[in-house]
C-alpha cells in the first residue's frame, strides 16, 4: 500500500510539473520572444506527462499485486 501511494504522489507531481512546463511554453511561443525555447519547454512538458502516466501504471500494478 505504501509503494502505490508513493507512485500516486509522484505521478501527481509529474503532472503538475507538466502543466507548468506547458504554461511556460505557451508564454514563450505567444509572447514571441523566443519561440525555439518555447518548443523546448513544450517537449519537457510532454516528457513529464509521460513520466506521470508511467508512475500511474506502476501504481496500478502494485495495487493488483497487493490484492493477490
């Protein structure tokens, strides 16, 4: 139970970081200052979104193992 809770907290933090990266990307792209940096922030946001989903899947696997 402890491990699945840690994974859920980690995934929530990764999702929050992804949202912040996306906001930074939008500000850089729309602001017109440096669009290439905006694309980099967009990629970071997508990577953190993938990490969040990875930890959610690990959480589900741990819950299934504990039920067996």
